[in-house]
């Protein structure tokens, strides 16, 4: 086998693997979170944490106040 044939086979193998990776990425892309999704979830988490802290403060005020 000559060096040129070996190089051609390697090149073909690389192209096939790249094609598989591209196909996998296109298949998964609709399931990935967008920047807007991440910002929305960040806001929801912050709001949840604030509400939890307020509820805990109210509970402690009620328990310790009496």
C-alpha cells in the first residue's frame, strides 16, 4: 500500500467521522438550552430563593415572637 492510498483512506475516514459528529450535533441542537432559557431559569431560581427566605423569616418571626 502506498503512502498516497493510506493518506486517502485516512482522509475518507476523517470525513466520515466528521459527518457523524455533524449529524449528531444537528440532532441534539433543538434540545439544548438557549441563552434566553438560561436567563429565564436564573431569574426563576433567584425569585424562588427570595421567596424561600421570606417564608423562613416569617416562620421564625412567628415561632420566636410568641
